[in-house]
């Protein structure tokens, strides 16, 4: 039985984590998310919404897999896993309610944007177990909020309020819990209605710059530009601008 469900709403692929009780992460669960993302792309989805059908977004890893030196990956497989989650060629929005702890926070950080309920909580609790974040959480929090805040979060292991994390820049938007489903889906639908080729280029350049500095993005800027100039949506956008002004284009994703 799969613990990750996929459905399509217009051009948005909705991926719902549904592993009772708290979406604890193991390898099969991560594979389920990867497979759901692949289905969304195969279905022509132009954005993905990652959400939870349980009480929490994800309360971390299933620690039962840590016994006897379990849950170890070599570097190659680690990088493949992160790439499959982070480098999906369409925007991914995380809708977070309840707790996003440990691996749950790391999973949210692989998404392009995070919309959180005002009742949510975020934290890296691994140090309290003698562990460190295993899925790149430290470095991804550094990307978003800087090394001092990342060390604070990872070393103390406290639960953090989403309003503070929005102010720090870790998450994008905080909404009332009752508004989270509509608000997060609205963001995903707006992105799905955008110029998909251009958005893919923006995501690629942003990810490269975050990992390799400004020179990493510069090295592929012309490639991204050329893909954008070759797209039909670029032509639609300029034609609509000339005819009816900015913001009037209807993009088709090609």
C-alpha cells in the first residue's frame, strides 16, 4: 500500500503524504514521493503541491531504521536523492501544518516555496538524539537564513514559531490554519499558469547560485536564456504585452 497519493488538479500535481501516524520518513516513503513527482511530470503538471493528510506535515525520520548502523547512504545515492526532490523541473510548493521536524523540515526545504499554517512548528531535533541532520538540512537552512541562525536551530534543537521563520526568510508565507489548503493551492495554481520554460530557468539558476555561488548561475545563464527565447510562451508574453499590456498573457507551458 502506498503512503503517498497523487492527484491532478488542473495543471497542478497534488502529492499528499499519508503514512500514519506522523509521516515518518524511511527509504520507501521517500521513493513514494519521488514516484509521485515523476507521475506529475508525466501528466504534464506545471507545478506541484506537497502536503500532508496526517496530523503533522512530517515529524522526522523513522528512527527504528537507525539501529545497527542502518540508514546510511553513500555520497552518490545521497546526491541522487536530493536532486530528485530539489531539481524537479517545475515549481514545488510545500503546505505545512502541524510539525515539520528533523527530516520533515529537510523535506520542506527541498521545495521551492513553503506556505505554513500559523499553528505549525519547525525544528531540527537531531542533536538531542546524538545525531545531525542527515538530508542536507543544515546547509539548506544556511542558504535561507545564514549560518548563525542555522547553527542555532540545529544545535539547540528547539521548535520554532513560523512567524519568526517567515521573518528570518526560512519560509515564504504564514496563513491561518483554516486558510492553508486554499492559500497553498492558490500559489501552486498561479505558478502552474506561468511561463513554464522561464520558471524552469529561474529555478535552475537559483539552485545553481545557492549551491555554487553567482558563478554557478552565470555559467548556465546563456543556456537558460536560449531555452526561454525558443519557447512559445515567450512569444505569447511579448505579443500580449504589445496588444493589451503587462500581465495579460495566457501561457500554455511550452
